[in-house]
C-alpha cells in the first residue's frame, strides 16, 4: 500500500477538488483496485473512531460515564464496516443507473470513483466522533461537503451536463440516505444499536431539509477562493500537541458561587497521531444541583473543526418547557439548551476552533451553567490558540 499516494489523493480531493476530479476521471481503475487502494482503508476510519468513542473513551450521560463492552464494540465495528463497504458499491450502482436520466454516460467504474472519492469528506470527518459536543457538527459538515464533492465530480466522471448535475446530485443523495437507513436498521437489529439508528435518522433528516443548492453555492465560492490561494498548507500533516493534563486541570475553577468542586480530573489521549486533552470536574450544591464542567483541547484534530465553520448557522427553538439555540458570538460558536421542568440543560462555547468549554447538569436556573463556563478564562484560551500553545 502506497500511503503517500493515498494521503496525496485525500488532500487533493478535499482541498483542490476542481483540479483533482479531471485526474481521477482519467485514471485506469477497476472495482478491485479502488477497493484495495482506497475504499477499504477510508471506510474503516469512521467505524474505528466510533469504536474508540463507544468502547474505549465512553460517553457521559446524566453525570455517569457509560462505555460499551469491548466485545460488543468489536462486533459492531466489524458489521458496520462490512455494511459500509456494501453501501458504497450499491450507491455507485444507483448513480450509474441514473446517468441516462440526466444525460450522462453509464460507466460503473466511473460511478464507483465518483461515490468513493466524494465520500472521502464524510469518512475523514468521522474521526470527529471522539470530540465532545461539537463532533456532530464536524460530521454533519463532512456530509455536506461530500455532497458538494459529488456535485463537482459529476461532469468529469459521468459526463453529466452542468445544468443537469444539481438534479442528479439531489436524487442520488436521497436514494443514498434511504439505503443508509436500511443498512442502519440492519445494524441496529443485529447489534441492538438503536441509538445509532436514531442518530442516523436525525442527521439524515437535517441533511435532507438543508437548502442544498445554497450550501453548494457557498462551498463553491469558498473552493474557488481556495484554488486562487496558495494551497501548500502543511498543518494537516503536523502533529500538534494538545495541552498537558496538569495545565488543563488548572483551568478548572476551584468553585462556582454556592457550588463546591468535586472530583476534578484531566487526561490526554493520542489516537492515530491526533492528540485530544480534556479536563472535567463536578460541582455540587443544595437542592440537588449538579454541574459537570468540561474543557477540551482538540489539539491536532482542530483542522477537522474547520469543516463545521462552512455550514454552522444560527438556530433557535423555543418550546413551552424551554429553549435550544446555536449562535455565533464573534468567532465563537455557542450552544444553549435549557428545560424549565427538569431544571437541566447545557451551555457550551467553542473558542478559536480549538477549545470546547461545556457546562451541563441540573441547576436552579440557566445562568448557573453560563456562569460556570464564564468562570473559565475564555479570552486566555483564545490567546493560547493564537500563540499555538500546547504540549507540556
């Protein structure tokens, strides 16, 4: 396996797709060579990281740390991997069958190229599952960017006229979503992964409801500007150190007004040359108040968060019981959620595209959660990001 060639292709299709697609279309390939040299490797990325998250790192829910069993995680990893390989082939077959409808040329190898290389963005973004609370944004962005790559690649691979590619893209994506639901249902039935099925439905619904034409126009504008700029950026290849655990732990406030700090801890993990540090503490008070404060330095994974900046928009939902918002505060992304009946919620801020600070739990009011995050010096974190500070 030529990993230099693999990495060059990944970088090319993600950063310079307009230049890469004509090269891809002209390459002599077969189903076996595409799977052996590209699909088998890239398709493993999201399922491996999902296993790391569910069985090695675990999730925090209602103040408890939940982790899937190792055996169950391996079984789900293997089955999910096989189903993803099948899905790529089936979607490519559908794309090929649709070609005449949109005045394109049927070619099963070109259809597989188109599907596999466009899917690169989604596969790479799958690593973000290990990033707390903001990870879904990166994965959602990766899915949208994959749609845009598909849109760009159609004229080169399937010989589709430019005026037909939007409809070709939309129909192909809808069918791919439906097929994904079917395979997710199989995975859920076999492994008991009902939560996975719910999340796939949730994110697919959001993608289907998005204004695809507008999103692709924005992405195309960004891509043109990137093509005009110097694309020799080496940051993706750098091993950026995240902050050392002792420094992360020192960022946690000693107390929060009438809440007392309990069980403060910090750790740093290195996964596939990507470091992520995290510090967390629990703050307890009267009347059942409990706030979990988490600070995460995404370190070497911060380049993945750039994808979320392409599509993150302000959103607001208000109900009888509370509210949920995603908003921008300058360069920061803020997530707010509160339920008046349960007196629980979350306040989280992404600082400088690198540091995520989140407070969640039960409190007397939403301001307690907001004050918890504000107790962390966000401006100082931003300066650390600008100075490139990390490591020990």
